[in-house]
C-alpha cells in the first residue's frame, strides 16, 4: 500500500484515484483485446442486487 501511495503521489493523485486509474486502464486493455463490454439493464439489475444498491 505504501508503494501505491508513493506512485499516486508521484502522479498527483490520492491512492483511491490511483486505484481508479488502474482499474480503467485494465478495462481498456481487456476491451482492446476482446470486444467492448456493453452492460444491459439486466446486468445492472444483477449488479444492484449483488451490491445491495
């Protein structure tokens, strides 16, 4: 975690924002190899049920 905070500081971000950027980069990398991920309303319903939102 300290190394993540170091990198985040170097990039001018909080650790949470650094994690968010890593996730977005990972999704973009996945979608560049596979097709873009398109979520349907059923997908969102499933996600809401799983996360109690």
